């Protein structure tokens, strides 16, 4: 009988699941302190937005904290960096965080992403037509963006992957946070929701005065909703009537922000929005004619300037020729006016 009992006890021990140890209170306090005081970075890990920290920075922060100092004669929690690393390894076993491997993103992956973005931008540009001035501005902005992208390319981008060895190491390895404590206000608002649901279920037990007040409030809320729906229908009807009567030239919207994603008060302001879209084509034709006239006028001005320059050059040449002729005539006259005469000729 004794042997049978022993075999039964052994079977029960083997069949019973192993007892899972729970993290201590110090683990939770240290985890909360690390979440608040250790700097973290955000990145994507397996298509999830996560926060991670480096192991050496966490140990540095713990060694500078109150956990490494003596309190009321008690020994500190972490006497050395090795003790802190062992404690963080225990927290890793309890899945407060896990170890990840940093992988540098290659330039080819970055180029592929940039090409996808550029193709999507080109499609958007083809759909929307812009003027020449706006295109010039876009080219300048695009050049500035490319310069910024080139600067960003120089900075190394890192991607995280799961590490096969889940051990805490005092180094530059990345550790992704799993522990995310729920804030206190979450509990507060959650409890308010529960109390409100219970109070609504107990509505028949409310005093008559309170029930009347709730009834009038519900009627007012329903009336307000009906008023908003009627306004939305009215503004569409007015727009259609104006558009049909003016053959699409005049666009009038009452309360244009009523159905937009804005706040309560901005949705009722401005009261109306008016646009005239009938003279766009004629304006374009007039602008083209004005440009042609301006170009013709500029050509005429240039031709006039050239003719004036030629005339001025010809006049200058004539003036020079007349001056030279006058000088030569003067020389000839002076030569005839004065002659050399001898005494014999005078006597004769």
C-alpha cells in the first residue's frame, strides 16, 4: 500500500504543471522608473510602432538613481553594474522587454522607397493642372526637398529585428519595451463609464423631476440633429438652383464648413461662400491676346530703335563729311587770299 501511495504522489508531481514565478514589487517599481527616466526612441518592429532603449544607458541611469544608494542603513538594490545587469536580465525573463538586433537599412531599400514616393507624387501632379509660375515654384521646392533628402540619406537608418539570444547585455544593444503601465486617469474614466451605464439601467427608479428633465434634454438633442440635417439638405438645394439658373457660372454655398472636419463653432462660420467661374475661358483668351499684342509692341519698339540708331549714324556721317568739306574750303580760300609778290612786278 505504501508503495502504491508513493507512485501516486510521483505521478501527481509529474502531471502537475510547474509553478510560474511572478515578478516582485521591486521589478514593477524599477520598470516604472525606467519608463519615465531612461530615454527611448520610436521605430517600427515587425510592422508595429514600438519604443526601445539601449542597455548601457539603462544601467547608467540605475547606478545614478536612488536604487544604487543606501537608505536608512539598508543595502542598495544595485551595488555594482553587474548586479544591475543581472536584475535587468530577470526583468527580461519576466517579459518586461525583449532584446532586439539593430540592422542598418541599405541604400537600395531607401532608393526603392523614394521611387515609390516620387511615382505617387507624379500621379498627383498629373491630375492637378498648375500655371507656369506655380510649376517654377514647385521645381524650386522640389530641389530643396531633394537636398534635404540627400542630407537624410547620409544619416544611417536602423531597423530592428528579433534577437535569437534573449539575454541582457551591458552594451549598445536595443531592448524593446513590452511593459506599458496603464495610467491612473484610464481607471478613473473607466469607472465613470461603468457607473454611468449602471445609472442608465436604473432609469425607472429615478425621481420624476429628474426623468422629466432627461426627457426634455433628449427632445432638444433630437431637434438639434433634425435642424442640422435640414440645413445640410437646404444648402445643397440652394446650390443646385443657383447652379442651374446661372448655367454653372455662379457657385453659392450656405455654411460651407457645415460638413467639414472642423470644430463645432467653426462649422457655422463663414455663413456663405460665393465663387464666379464663368469668365475663366474668356480671361484666358484675353490674356493670350494681351501677350501677343505685348510681343508685337515689343518687336515694333525694337525695330524703331534700330531705325533711329541707323539714322543717327547716318546723320553723324553727314555731319563729319560737311565738317571736312568746310575745313578744306577754308584751306583753299586762305591759299588764294595770300600770294607772294616781288618788287619788279609791283613796279611794272
